[in-house]
C-alpha cells in the first residue's frame, strides 16, 4: 500500500567531497522511517539499514546503485552529503551515507532507474504516506478492518485511502498484458487454421495415393511404414518452415526486447520447445489420415482405383 510505485519528489542541491558543480543533477528524494527498507524488501550492496535506536541514523542517508554511479563514489559508506534546499538557500541539511541498495523499479519499468536517496524524515514534518506489509498467511479481508481501525485512531481526520502495490505495478504493464492476450489469441487462431490446412492437405494426399498404399500393403508394408511414408513429407516441410521462422523470430524478438531497460535473454530452449510443439501438432494432425489410409483394406483400395 502507499507510494512504493511512485517517486513524488525530485530535488537538486546535493554536494559532497569531490562533487563537480558543473554536473548538477537532481535526485529522487524519499523520506522514510527506519522500518521502510524491511517493509519493501530492499537489498543492500554495501553498508546497512537504518536503526531506530541510533541517534546518528537520524542524519543517515541510503542511496541506490544509480545514485552511487551518478555520484562517482568509490567508497561511499561514511561520505558526508550536504543538501541545500533549493527554495531556501539558508536551509542546509547534512547527511552521512550509511548504505547502498540495489536499484528498485519505482516509476516506469521501461526507463532507467532514477538516482534516488532515502533519508529519515525529521527536518520538515511528518509522513504523507504509509507502506504496510501484511504478514504472509493473513487474509486481506481480515487485515484491512484492523488497519483501518488503527489509522482512524492515529489520524481521525484523514480518510483511510489505500492501494495495493501489486495492482499498481500491474497497471504499468497493462499495455503488454493486452498485447500478450491478443498475441495468444491470434497465435491459437493461426495454429487452428494451419491444422485445418494440414488436415485437408493430408486427406488430399492420402486420396491421391490410395492405389500406392494398397500395393504397398499387398507387398507386406506395415501400418507404421505406411504412416511414416505419408507423414515424412509433412514433417520435412514443417522442419523447413521452422528453419526460416526461428532465426526471424529470434531477430525480431531481440530487437523488441532492446527497447526495455529490464529484460530477459531469449533462451535457445524456447525455440527448441516451440519447434518440437509445432512438429508434434503437425504429426497429430496428419497422422489421422495417414493411419486411416494405412489400416484400410488394400483389396478395397485397389478395387476403388
């Protein structure tokens, strides 16, 4: 719940030892309580988390990896950072970096992570949002009324307005989710139409080769042998189509994924599995007519010819 998926504040005015004033940059600024990191589950690269029982941590600062890269600090832990408030140049706050965390996707999942600093709220008021993590195994229907009662007791004048983090993140991927559903639907439709075409072609081929199949059966050909004869041509054609489609799919998907800052790599097993699935579907589609022709009475087949 809360603003875990948003970055409401962005500020400049930060300086430290070795700071280059010609490279002024704004940083995302998030005021947190000592328990914030444990609630959202951030992971430390260096240093440690805030401690509530430490007076020194009231002026502590935690930065993410993007902020570390932006600052160019080789040994950030213990670095003094001065924040001059842009609205009032006389308001100067002093912090000491105590930890570096891994980048978290807070804003857009399609853009680089914003360089962000986290500090304890104490210089200018209280909190406007609260992040709450419900203990695993506790039903949300039971937790929400209890949370609402506590919030009403703490801030009776404010309404209990809440949002779920997973739903907020899901909204960021709404377009991709819609594209995925459309792609799945049209892929299934394409497979169905292809199977109808294969079935019709297999029926036509079996009809055209009725006499050949009958002669082979009379000469001792087995059902498996006839099935292999009628199916092999289709397997070869599907195999050739896969050799053309797979490199094209790999290239197009690779180009599409490069538009995302956070992306997976395309594994070769994806193509192996999809190729095997295509061959299996083709065999199942063709085998009905192939086996039907293979088990037919050869005398009847030859008489029909």
